[in-house]
C-alpha cells in the first residue's frame, strides 16, 4: 500500500552505504545539483529532498546519508536515524550498491535491515558500465531483491530500466483515472481514458544527414515561446521547454548526434546509440528521414529499437520540397515500413520541410495524438465486449483437437499499453493469433500504431482440471 496520501506525490528513498553514488543519482533525477557530490564517504549528512520526474512520472526523491552501524548518539548514528525516518515515509526504497566494488558486508547488513521492514525495495547496481561491474551485478542477486537495475548514475545510463523498476510505485495516473471513471474535469486533456497531460516529451532522432538540427531550429523559431534549455538529462542531451499553440512541449535534443567529427567513421553505431539516449526520456519519438535518400536499413534499425523500448513512433520524410517523384517515394517508404516493421503496421508517415517549416504543425498534431493513444486506458467492460466479438469472428485454433479456451482480457498498464490474456492452454496459442488480437486492439480500440504488449497467462485455479 502506498504511504503517501492519494493527492500527494509518491516518495522514493535512496538507501545505501557511503559512497555508492546516491547523491549522483539524486542530482540526476532532480535535474539540479542540490546534493554535494564528492568521493569522500559521508558527504551527505542530512537527508535532502527534491521533486523528480522520470519519463513523465513525478515523484519525491529523498537522498539519505550513508547507512553506517554506529552509536546512535554519534554523527554516523544520527545519519542512520535520518535514513530510518526517510524510509518510514517512503513508498519504496532504492537500495544502491557499487557494482565495481561488489557486495560488501555493510551492503548485506543494509539488505537484511530492509528485508525486516515492509517497504518495497528496488535494487540498483550503480557503476555497472563496462566489464568491471559484471561480478558485482551477479553478487547482488544474493541480496534477495531479484535482478538489480544496472545503471550508471554519473553517465545517465540505465534510466529506462530504473523507470521500469520504479513504475509500480510512481505511475499512479492510470489507476486513478480508471477509478474516477472520467470525473476529474481539471484535466483539459480528459483523463477518463488515462490520457496523458503535462509537457509532451518529444524526441527527434535520425541519421545525421536527415536535417534534424534544421528541423529543431525551425520549431524553436522566434515566434515560439521558449522557456529556456535545461541541461544535463544525459551527458549529451538537453531538454528544451517550449510551447506549440499554447500546449507545452519538452523537446529532447541529443547533442551527440550533431558531433560531425565523431559521425564520419562511426555513423552506423552512433545514430542508433544517440537515438536510444534520447528515447530514454521521450514519450513520442519522431524518426526523421531524408526524402532525397528514402528509407535506409539503418533507419529501420532505429525504428525497431524505438518500438522495442515501447515508445510511440512517428516517421517524417524531410526535404519534401526537393524530393523527386514524391508520390512514388511516399508509397515506397510506406510499403517498406509496413514490411520491415510488421509488429506495428500503419505507423504515421508524414512529410515535412525543415527549411520552409511546411508540415511541422501536422507533425506536432500527430505527436500529441500518438501520446494520447500511448497513454490510453480502456475500461475492462468495453475491452471484454470487444474481446468476445473478436473470438466469435475468429475462434482460436484447437491444436491436437483440444480447444484453447480464452477467458478474458485486461489492460494491466499504459505507456505503452499492456494487456494480459487469461485462458487455458494459452502456451499453445500461435503467434499469428496473438498478432490478430494485437492488431484488433490497435485498430478497434483507438490505439493506432503505438506498440501494444500482450502477455498470456493461465489462471492458477485449484479446480481448473475438475
């Protein structure tokens, strides 16, 4: 049960022995250098609190002093008391270890202390980049909190995995919207369907020849309301807050993609790596193509990586004002996308000119619509009425003469939409039938071309075989 009141932000406490990187992670999540970071142990003597936001989910983060076993009256003892107080008000604790140092006796002692309480724990193996951290990640399994989230707080790597670990404790909007059944009129977007509000987190990715910088500069023209760049989301990324038609947008710009000197000899690897850097922080991703070159294999790899991360994807053909045989080009790219990304047919494909600005408004309209679909929640009743019709029209197969019984469907999550299908013998359901259901969900229930996850589960019923 969450400890924070319904209207308050969830609270996450960072716990760990001294010098494992708690303050570095705190600074990264808060986006400001509120906590002093130093290699000397015990720098953080009081707990510090800040408002954090990870992939659109706001929460309160508490940076605690390093946990030490000492006399309660001593300075380390008082630091431990502060840690205990922080834990008492937290919805979940992030237990952080240093993967390069491995699991030390004090780490194991803190883990025992946490297991004795009732606060949920997400285990984080920090400094896990490179081979030096591999052994520590394996040792962390022995602490009893499952697979650790592997990350580098200093370099901003692994934040998407951290979000997945924290999601049950910080993502409240979807559950709230279903229970309120559309009653909250303070949300101009309307939250009955779990529709997202707040700034649209938009990343523009693509090969360096696609005209990304020109497009961003065109978007951020003088007529736009720019509220200033915020540096430091990752080493190479910045977020620029601005407004389009009075609607807030947070543009995730990956500076690394503009480093021409690096691009020349490592073009292939860099464009994918930089795209994923930006994707970590985005809700909607625009893949920008060069219309004079069409769709290249590398573009499909970037698109597939974005969809694997579960983000809403839009494809935009840039330099449309100078494209040869535009109609044939458009149809060719459309066919290649549907063929190369069979898991999500019908991705939005738009045309723009970064130089003239033509098509940018339509692109942003599509991006807001894609976020709404990505955040949408379908009421269980409506979902199962659709589900009954779908299996009536196309019943599941009967491998070996034994019927696969599909019982009901529920939406387990949003952003991206995730569904759980309960039934008997679902492990024998062919992939083609699973795809039939996912395509129907997207087509009939308003999810468009956003990636949809479908998990199959057999109910644990003690009387199921009788």
